[in-house]
């Protein structure tokens, strides 16, 4: 089983699937491979609608589709570094994060990208915005950056940790969470001016945090880690997947998304796909939907989404 390494990853050479398949599990989902036109590993994806989406990855790769993924078109990024995170506030304003302190911004739907100075060299991973002006980025060695003007100026916030941070989300202008290595969960109640560490009772690596609303959220990580909160992150319930049957090693989960209050999806190592139909009380595995790891997951609505990963993999998901 491959070992997942975020940042400058050890990538695998695997072939793309060439035909649709139906995965069985808590929910049925049709999986259709799409041609990306690249073999670079894709680390992030965002769907703004069933037709409009972007993906980013190694070698400065930025891809865009306007027809639901029938065609993915490479867009010049102006860089050749790893690009890891992506966030669009609307159909025109978006940002991308990556290695060497990279943040790129667009105001024309991703057709052109402009570098935004950060003053740091750390690899930047997770990114989130509230509207088009207030944003946060997290990265290596506890880096947290914040902007109040759409990224024209980024300032560092003190995280009080040196653990790598991989994902960040804000539920409103004051309440935010960031997660990362060494079981790190950070919470802010003042817009990131101060961050407090929470006890996760885990030494694992958390790769993603996502909330359905102000109360209900999830954290996923290596070795099947899943944590659930129903009070905005004050307390966490362990929903981690155990190794059963002939299992030798539990899958690393890398991204999680919910499409409604009951239905959720998570992807990860080795093409893993798990889903829940009961608000995360139980998670059931689907057969692997790829032979390679999936790093990005995004849904435009309850019926259309994309997963992306190694070897330029893009999969259209239709629950």
C-alpha cells in the first residue's frame, strides 16, 4: 500500500480507468473517468456548478472546464511549483495556493492568474474565503496567513504550533478551525487573531476539515481517522474506520464533503471511496474507484461532483 506524503509527494505511475463503473456502498455512485490532458498529480478541485470547475496540481498545473468535464483545458499559471489548494468565491474570483509561499489570484474565472506576495517560502495547502475579501491560508510549520482585501496584502497570524497545517475553514467571520499533523486541531473565535489548540486524543495527521453548517463538521486523516462534531468543534466524536477482515492497513482519508445533512463522501489513498447516508453514524466502503490516490473532492450539488488525484486523474461522480 503506498504511503501518502503531502507537499513534495512521492507520486505513483498508474493508468487511468477508461470506462464508467457503478460503485456499491451506502449510496450508489456512477464514476466516469475524464481526460485531463496531463499526467501531473492533481491535488485540488472546485466545482462551482455541474458545468464549471477547476483543478490544480504539480508543475504549476491549472485546469478549467466549462462543459461538465467533457473537456478540461490547461490554463497558464505562470509557475512550475506544486499547487495544492484552490478556492473560488464566485464564478470569477478565485485563489490557488502552493509551494514556496505561492498564492495566485484570478478575477476573470481562472483565465489569467496573478501572483500575490506572501513574504514566506513555506508550502501552502488549505485556503478559504468569506466573500471575496476575507481569507485564510494554512501551510507548513504552523503557518496561517490572513487577508482583509482579497489577497492584496497577506499577514501572518500566530498559530502557536510548528505542526504542518493542511486545511482551514471559517464558519463565520469570527469562528474558524484549522487542522494538520500530530493530531492538531486549532480553533479561533476572533477571526484568527488568536488560535487555541484543542485536544483531539490522536497523534494522527488530519488532512481535511469540512462543515455542513455552523454546528456539524468533520475531520479526516491518515489510517482511517474520522472525527465528528455537532457543536461547532467544541467536542469531537471518534468515527474512525477500523481494520477488519483481511485488511492489513486502514486507508488514509484525504478529503471529505457532505452534499446534504445525511449524505457524505470521503476519498483517499488507493482510490478509496466511502459514503454515509445517515449523517456519518456509519460509513460503508465502495470498491476502489481508481488504482491511485485521490487528493481532491468537490460537489457542485447533490448529484454532480469531481474527485482528482495522481497521474492527472479526474473522475466525475454522479450519486
